[in-house]
C-alpha cells in the first residue's frame, strides 16, 4: 500500500475512507506527518487503546535518541517551556505534574463556570443575531472558550483585548502547523509568555481567586510547581481549554446540519444533549490523533513489530469509526449508548480540558439550536475547507445563516 501522507489535501478533506481502508488492509502502517517525516500510523480501536496505555511508548520525543527531530532543529529556545509540559512527560514526572495541576484545575472550578459560560454564550449569540449570516467559528466557537479560559486564568480587563488577539493567532498553529507558520507566530507566543510571567509574579505578591493563583499555590507533600512549570501549565490549559471546544462546536454543528433527522431529533428532545455531545466527539473528532509517541524499545503492537526510536501516531479519529467497536460507525446517532469513544484519549494522558470542553459544548450547542431554529449553511458544503493541521480536525470557517 502506498505510504499515507497525513497532510495531503484529499485526506484533510475527508480522512475516513482512507482510515477505513487502513483498518481493513494495513491497520498499522507507515505514513508521513508534517515536521516529523516518517511515522507509524495506528488505526484500529483496540490497537490505539493499547498504544495509549503502553509503557514503552513515551510521550517525550526527546527520548527518540541523539538525532534531533525536525522540530527540535529549528524550534527557538523560548518554546523549551512548552516542550517540558505535562503532555510531553512520562511518569513519574507526569504523575507529579498532574497531581499538582489537579489541585488547581478542579471539577468544582469548572462547574463553577457554568453561569459564566451561559452569559458569554448569550452575549455572543445576541451579537450574532444582529446579522443574518455569520462565521460560526470566528463569531462564536472561537471567542467563547477564549473568554472562559481568560476569566478562569484571571487575565485583567485591561489585557483582555491583547490576550484574545495574541491567543487566537498563536492557537491557529499551536495544534500543528508548518515550521514557517509557527515562526511567523513566534512574536505572539513571546507576548503571551511575557504576559503570563507578569501575571504569575503578580499572583505571588497578591493572590486572587483565579487559576493562576491556584497553580502558584498548588502543593502536595511539600512539592510545588516551579516557575517554568507554572508558565508551561498555563499554555497547556490555554490549549486544552480552547482547541477541542472550538472544533467540538463547529464540527458538531456541521454534522448536525448534514444530518437533518438527527438535528430535528435533538431539537425535539433537548434532554439528549449529553449523549449528543459524546456522539459528536466520536463522529466529528475534534482531535484527530493523540500526542505523538516514541518507541523506547522494539515492541509489538496489535501483532505488528515497531522498532525502537519509531514515532507513533495513535489515530483517535480512525479508532472512533472502527466497526469492530461501534455499530454503523459512519452513522450519526445522538442517542448512542454505550459510546466508548477515545475523543479525549485514555489513561494518564487523558485530556485535562475534557470536562470544560463538554460543558462549553453542551451549553453552546443547546443555546444555538434553541435561539436559531432556521440555522443552515450559507455556502455549498463543497466550499468548506478543513485546516491543514494534522493533530486536530477543524474547519477554517463555517458560514451559516441564522434566520
């Protein structure tokens, strides 16, 4: 079988036929990924699940060996902080960081944001209602999570405009873009880092009831996050509190518009919203693959040998369409139960922003459908364009008529 290029426009437009063919004919095969070159692609649900739990598949790509990855050769030193995040470490370092972060990013803190999420959703939809046509991403799905995470972090009102502008631009490529695009966005990353460093210093001097203060004060068994770890964690929470939510809302709304009977079903039975969100996570796949893994030793995955030093991509989007696990996986079923999707990963690297994304997605989709019963696409479906990033699956824009 010809080597799969994950960045090809054809696969970006619709990866699912290719993934189905791979699951049937070559469930673990070689492919190419931007910046990393040749990788091993894992496509079946059980193999992806095994890979997510495998102790010899490391999330720290620096363990690949003495030869630097393409990314490491050009990545500026300022992003060393991002490379040392909880996502790119293994136990015991990962366990230590996660335990400390859990003290700050608690379910109670997320649930306490319910009222604020409703307020921001209503404000954005009020603004949208003044015009017949909007870009659902730029005008709703993107500003909603940015407003929520900025509030949780405690970004001052005077800095909100800059924070939203820098964040939205930086996040365009943070989920996986070309080296050139990432270099272009370096100034925004540097501005964000300087802002976070200032806020961390202010919270040391004057604690407040916000997430940055909670990170600064998080302590267990006498252990605290270092300054660098706090900054890294803020970036991680910005990503975790943003990217999945944007794509859950936009991809989910598109899937509903493509399936009018299921859209009507949700309008008539809004109590289905919880199972609907889980099904949209499975069907629309806001995250296409988990963080890259490197094989620390020669190993066997799904009966297939993988050599030491190989970079492995666990394709969550393919696993979530595996007919060995899901009945009629290419059918959208908002009442699907059970639904053991891997949309947020699994195990120790399960997405820390999962609960926040679920809450935001539930409120955003519920209110959007309630407010605008005539919601429909404003352009032919063939004109929609998917982003070139590989790690996440998201649209460049989603023009819709509201009324």
